[in-house]
């Protein structure tokens, strides 16, 4: 029996966002395997829209990390299949990156999940499935998401795919020995020229601690230029070190229309940073529901570190008690160590060395590489700032 395709697409968006897998991939896989039909194959061994076997289902229908717990019989629920396949794709993506040190393409991700599907026509069949379902992506995102522009159709299954948000580890970044004669140090004069409206104490603290960047491996003119371009955009050239959450009612309805669909829904949240922060951030990024975590762990610092999970990991990595005192993230003596540590942990250095500003920006802003540059907030500004900082470091 056919499934209502717009409804199915909406569920793919929900699960794609939750598991950080491109929703169009989940949609295209169902089209490829079943034509998005809620039935079984001819011998009944492969079930539902994703044609899962009972063994595949039973191996993936329980997961404590994502609180996925289904019974064996629930394999017949197409909605639950979307959840389980999203989880399977998440695990397959991580396994591919660990083995290959790069993102898989959509086709490679599919083969990681179902290696027996390899064949002479697979690439063409997969492309056809993506083409058939492409028109469903934008309307589904419009219904499900506050920001549908973060979702885009996959135009080429051979292009790198977006995958799970990288969880930052609490391990320290290995110290990098200084490079003799290496030019390109960040100076007080540079900061005074380009961070013209930042607090003097911040500029002085950043300049005084700039040596930490070399210790973290941000130790070449090109790496420094990319790093400074990204942090300059993220913190407004040193003027926006703490995320502002004092939204007006109208702005809340405009930016978060699903959470605040009408004026009545904004009561108690407009111009109330604590209540608003808890509303929009709790229940994700490690922030606990029913607490002030959303507000307490809002964006801070040069890279706007956000969420209890990241405060915990970066705090441990840097040896700073950020969980106990989140405002230490904006102490001028700490901001470069914290931002540099996060920059390295996000995998930005390899993109710096390729001089790939899009993927550096993607790792900083989205947490991963992307095939959809339009999803990156402030990309044009980051590109312009890179030109400025390349000039400063003699590139």
C-alpha cells in the first residue's frame, strides 16, 4: 500500500534533523527500495518502505544514546522505520568517516548500509530515486522546521553527504611544538585595527594569550587567517561575546514560527532571555528539560560555544570549570584557548590547509562539512573577513 508521500517526507525531515542525516537521503532510500510503499517484498522477508529484514530491525531497534526502544513487531510501522533507518544511517556515516577520514557521498553511505545492493545500475537508480523525491523536500521542510533553508535536495549522490554532528571530546588537544621562524603571529595592533569596537580588556587579553594558538596547531598564516575570519564573524569582531536572547514577540514569531505560531504563544517569553533560552534550547545539546540549562549554556565566546554538552567537553579539554561557571567562557584570558580548542576539535585545520573557506565555515557554523553552502549563516561575511585576515598575515 502506498504511503502519503508528503507525510512521509515530513517524517524524513524530522528524523534527518534528529540524527543529523540529510532528509533527502532518507526519502530517496525509501523510494529506491520500495517506491515508498507500506508493504513487503514478494517473499515477505523484506518489510515496509525501507524493505528491512527482521534481523536488521532487531539489531537496530534499541539504542540507549538516542532513546530508541521498539519491539520486534513494530517493524511494520513506517514511522518507526524512519526512526530506525535514521539511526542506522547515523551509525553508518560515523563508521565510514572513522574508516576513511572523510564524509561519504550519499551513494557510499547507502552502500555502507546495504553493501549487497552494489550493482551496475545502482548509481543511476539512486539518482532516479533522488530526482523523483526532490520536489517533496522543500514543502516538508516548510511544514516541519523553523528554518527550512537548512534543508536542501541532494542534486548529486556522488557529492559528499552531510552527516552526524560531531560530538566534541573532553580530551585535551595535543600540544604542537613551535615552528622555528614561523611568521604570522596575531598582534595587539591587528586586533585594535579590526576589532575597533571591542572592549579594550578583551583585545588586550586576546593579544596576550595569542601564543596558545600555535600550541593548538593553529600555527601557519593560512590557518590563522581562517581562524580569525571565523571567530570575527561569530563574535561580531569582539562585540558579541554573549548570545542575546531578548527577542521581541514579533521577531520570535518570525524566526521560530513553529514554537511561537501566534502572539498568545509569546507571552512570558518576549524580552525574557532566561525563559526564551530555556524554551528554544532545552531538550537538545545536552540541556536538561525543566532546568535553566538553555539560558545558562547559551552562546558565549569567540565561537559562541553553546549547550551543556559542549561546555562540559570544552571545559574539560581546556581545564576550565565552565559547567560550574559558564561566564569563564568570556574571560579575556580564556577566550582564545576555548575557541582554538573548539576549532581544532571540529576538524577545521585540514580545511584551512586546503584553503576551503566554505567547509571551514560549515564545520564552525553547522558542526560538519556540507554540500549545501546556503545553510551556512553569514558565509559571505566569513569569505570577506578571510580576505582581510589573509592580507594581515601576508597571504
